[in-house]
């Protein structure tokens, strides 16, 4: 693994944070500016999405946000989280020697197992459903899986969970509060 000096560390961390903030916060706020969605419920949805991921869908729907907008905001939040975390970990791995040594040992152990080498990345799907992006980003980074392929498998677990959560919430809100959710 290529080693970066300590002077490049702040630049790479800043770029990782910038990418995460752009995708997780700025992209969801564009429809607020241009399409007139309410700001406060959108910010509440983004904040909830950062904490409870697809479990935040009921928050947005309870505030009266449209289901497709809730889906869009939470997809942006999840993608921004994954890419930001992956890049932060990657920067630490390139600049801190003990982490670099740990990564080399872990990746060698992972490459010795044919099952992990061939099918391990598929484990990101149930891992996303059960634990979430805060586990998927570090696991895929530690095992040396490609960032965007790992993101794809993470989203393969996230999207069905998010859709089911939105549909269940719409159904429950429709039963208990008729007329609240406009599909």
C-alpha cells in the first residue's frame, strides 16, 4: 500500500468529508431550494437518516414529505455516509504505519480463503440490513474490496429495506391518520 506523508493527510480527509457532505447533505437540499419542499422536515429527515438509516423513513413521512422525496433523501444520505467513511478510512490506512501493517495482514488472511475471496462481498447485503453502513464501509475497506462495488452491494441491501419501510409506514399512517400521506 502506498504511503502518504502527514502533509497530505488533511487534504485527503478534507476531500473525504467534502464528498460525504456534498452527497449526504447538499444533494438532498437541492429539491428544497428548487422545488419548494419544506426545509425543517428535510433537515430532520437527513439527521435521522444519519443515525438510523432506512429507519428514518417514518420521520419524513410523518412530517408530510412525499415518499419519493423521502426515498431520494435517504439514498443520498446513505451514499454520502458510505463514500465519506470509506475515504476517511482509506486516508488513515495510507498515512498511519500501524494501520497499514494491520491492513496488509488482514487482506492476506482474507485472500487465503477462496470463499471470502469469491463470495465475501455478498455479505455486505445482509450486513447492511442488520447492522448498517457504519459496518459495511469499514469491513469493505479492511478487506480491500473496491469502493464502488462495495457501495453497490451495500445499496442492494439498503434499497429493499428502505422501500419496505416506506411502504409499511404509508400503510400504517394511512390506517391511523387518513389523508396524512399523499402518494
